């Protein structure tokens, strides 16, 4: 690849990263606005965010096409190849996170007019804030190529997992203790908790891809090495 082609190639890589970060920014905003729509019962805001998911889908499709175009027209070196394939994976994690917030907004429409227990409301607010923070950190790690931050995301996610357990328990307690239990409300709120928890999982997955882009290492490599070591031990015993 000539120096000029290499320059164009890296400009396109930068453009792909910038487009990925922009799409992630829209999802970060959707986490905050979607939670507000849920807790305030704002149906117009919920509908707007559901429709916004279509725009994010379009961004995701465009980004995927650009990645494939670069792969087909260039001959990337190993590190550049990791950057492109990593962007493809991260694109999918971001798009699925947007889908989850669309699901939160759909749930808000199903429980419109129902009263959410104050304790549950507070915990949902905490879950939303933690999911948004974790998602932003994962994108910061990607944008900055920070493998240290990327590796820390799995531990940071523990807090969101704990909040998920606490919130589901509070939902069950509220359902049990109310004079007129509302199964639909309880089920929808439990699903909302799951959506936030899954956003955290997607953030952790993004972190793993960042580590792969920077270092060429994935968690599966550790398991593969153990499997190879066991295979060698079995051969030695024979």
C-alpha cells in the first residue's frame, strides 16, 4: 500500500471510529431520556425515543457497510484489521443497547397511568445512572484506546448487577405487600431491570473488544490456552 493510500486508509479508520462514537452518544442520551419517560409517564417522549431507534439502526447499517468496504478495498495490517473487525463488533453492541432502551420505552407505554412504588422508582433511577455510566466508560475506552479502563469494566459492572438484584427484590416486595397487586406492572418493571442489566453486559463486551483492538487479546484466549495445555498433558500421558 502506497503512502498516499495508507493516509486515505487511516482517515477512513478515523471516520469509522468517529461515527461509532457519535452513534454511542445517541444511545447514551437515550438511556437518560428513556428513563425520564418511564418514570414521568411521558408517552410522547417514549414514542419519540422508539422512533429514534430507527435512526440508530440506519447509522448502524451505514457503519457496517463502511467497515466491509474498507476490508474489501484495502489490505489492512494486523492491527488495522483488529480495528475494523473490532468496530464491527462494537457497532453491534451499541445497536443492541439502543434496542434495549426502545424496549424500556415500550414498557413505559404498557404501564402508563400505574403508580410505581417510591423505593422501586429510586432503584430504577440508580440502575439507569449506573448503566449510562458504564456505557459511557466503555465508549471512552474505545475512543481513547484505553485497555486498562476496558479491562476494569467487568468489575465495575458488579455494581449494576447488585442493583438489579435489589430492584427485582423491591418489585416483588411491593407486589406482595400492596392491597391490590398489579402483575402487569411488576412483570414490566422486572423486564426493565433486565434491560438495564443487559446494557451493562454490552458495555463489558465493548471493553473486551477494545482490549482485542489494542492488545490482540480476548478472554476466550485464556480458555483456549488451558484447553491446549490439557491436550498436551493428555498426549504426554499416552
